[in-house]
């Protein structure tokens, strides 16, 4: 059964290889911007990719060897930056693509960083607290030579959180023999975390929803919203939408989805979800993630994993706006279908860039040793995201391209220019 599932997963990954599709759009974006082929040759893969083996003594006395990755896409602009994912389906190509997307995000919101990303093949839902701490510390020891506050700054992603960031920061500080809060972002407040980082990705998505709704003439009060994923991004987003008077009619996690045409009780669900964003196991009357995505709604927000909207279901999507909180939830073919159908698709590299933006604020605060209030963070984030949305939207309009290609065109330029000024290409 496990072997069968593995084969099915592998076939899906090959069919929807996120690295290949990213490369296709990067190539198109660079061509449209008039860059020569060698710029593509430089940017089509990470400059550095480290694969590590992490031995962990498990609670049953055995030793398990985990595989982890850290990809650094391009550091011409500045240190690389991006989250660390703990998930059983992590692959090398996925981590590479995720690092490229980080370069694009940092370019779109104009941060002094290039893109990086990490991942470990594991299922933290099946591990004890002690095993998770050992894995987190082991990963930092394994990658310590290539990361650091001025080299590559990690952060949370799927199934990692502020506790894991705290262990990683502590391990790095021991290696560095110095307290190094600027080594990682998404930390608890007491360890130099920033106000607003936990909800930053969802806040950024909310700002994009506002901007997209304005362009589509949708009133958010009473608008029907469907959110796939109820973790960091999805749960905060559901709360923000609910508090603004929208009706969140569907949410999901890895095990299923909940649907109520009159609107779900988001506060109750937030109260009952576990630390991995699981809540549907508590209910009998669930629907599938596939059914959730095809619900009749105004705004659909995929906030879980890759390749959820494909050529197989893109024709059945009934939202007017799709805002990608997740990285890579829509394939290229599906992007084409949705765009042709007049659905406004706000791509991941723009919509989910609120997280890294506030991570940057966290790093700046760590470097200066002076901390801002939540209001100051919110105000700065709003300014950055509204401007970035306008920039991408206007590029799409004036260059007559879809929002994804427009976002790539805006996002790739900074890394390309910095590489050129450095004399690399
Ligand atoms: N946390 C952050 O700051 C950022 C997260 N993102 C992206 O947002 C997405 C969600 O990340 P987080 O909320 O941080 O993760 P999380 O670990 O807090 O939550 C993940 C959610 O996705 C669900 N999920 C996992 N596998 C699934 C599957 N096969 N089908 C349906 N649902 C599934 C989980 O049950 C959980 O509800 C990811 O694509 C991540 O890369 C993007 C930018 C920043
Ligand atoms: O906060 C960060 O530095 C990175 C967040 C991230 O991994 C992402 O945007 O995908």
C-alpha cells in the first residue's frame, strides 16, 4: 500500500514538476525583459544546493537517518532568505523551485535578499517533541557552514513553527558562540521575534484579496470565501476574512474539508485545531479537498501545498478570484485555463510575500536591537504589499500577460541586474 502510494506520488511529481514549470516562466519573463540566454542559464537553478543526512536517536532507541536540503538560489542582491519545510513529500526539485520563488518574492517586495529554501523529508505529526528538537538541531549543525545572519536566513514554512525556529536559533548560537537572533526569523517574541510575523503571510494575502476584489468589483462583506489548508496561512486568513464580514464557507486540512453554505464558525474551529493545522478529524460530515476546491464561491484561497489546481479541475473552479497563499498550488496549464476564463489569479510569489516581508522587518529589528510595535509593522506591510500588487497588476495590463508572468517579470529583474552589476554575466 505504502509502495503504491509512493509510486502514485512520484508519478504526480513528475507530471507536475514544479522546478520545470518555474523554469518555463522564468525563461519567458527574462525573454520579455530582453535579457540574454546566459541570464536564464544562471537563474534557472540554485547557485548552491546542499543535501545533508541527519541522524536522530528516536524515542524507541533506534537511530533514524533523515535527509534534508538547503537551496540558495542567487545571492547577488544580498543574503539568501526562505523557510524550512518538514514534510514527508519534500523533494530536491521542490526545494530548488521554492528557493527560486523566494528570489522572485524578494524582488517583488524589494527586499535586500536573494532566495533560499530548506526542507527535511519527515512527518513531524508522527514524531515526539524530543525527536523534533533533535532533528531541528541536527539540521542546523549539518547546514551551519552555509547559513548565518549575513549569508542565508531561514524561517518557518509547512509544519515548522516558532518553537522549531527557537531550537534552531539556539543551536546556531552555540556553534557561533554568540547570541545570533538574526540567524533565523519567525522566532518567539521573547527571543527577538517580531510582532505580526505569525499572521504576516495571511495579512499579505488579505491585502491582495482587497486589491483584487476592488478590481473585480466584489464587496468583501458577505463574499463567499473558500480556504484550502488551516495552518499558519489558512487559519489566520480565515479569521481575517470572517472578521471583515466575509462568509468563510469552506476550509480544509490534509484529511478532508468542512463546508457550510451559511458560513463556518471560524473562532470555534481555530480553538479546536491542532498545531499542525488539523481540525477536520473532529467531524463526521466532511467533504474532500477536491470537492472543496470546486465549491461555488467568490474567492478561493489555496493555502496548503503544490499542484492542487491542475488542468483536470481548472474548468470546474467557480471562484471569481483565486489568491495563492500556498507556494505553487496552480499548474501552468491551469493558470492558462483560469486566466482564459476571466478568473483573476493572484500568484503565490506576490500573494504570499507578506511572510518574508515581516521576516525582513524581524531581521532588521534584530540587527538594530530596537523593536517596533504591531501597528508599525502592519503599516509598513500594507504599504509594501499595496505597492507591489499595483506594480504586478499594471505590468500584467500594460504588457498584456497573465498575473503570474507579470509577477515573474517584476520579481526576476533585481537578481538579474545585481548579477550583471557584479560582473557575473
Ligand atoms: N508560513 C509562512 O509564513 C508561509 C507559508 N507559505 C505557504 O503557505 C502554505 C501553507 O503553509 P503554512 O500555513 O505555513 O503551513 P502549516 O504547516 O501551518 O499548515 C499546512 C496546512 O496544510 C494542510 N495540508 C498539508 N498537506 C495537505 C494536503 N495534502 N492536502 C490538503 N491540505 C494539506 C495541513 O493539514 C495544514 O492545515 C505552504 O505552501 C507554504 O509554503 C507561503 C509563504 C509564507
Ligand atoms: O519568512 C521567510 O523568510 C520565508 C517565508 C517563506 O518560506 C515563503 O515565503 O515561502
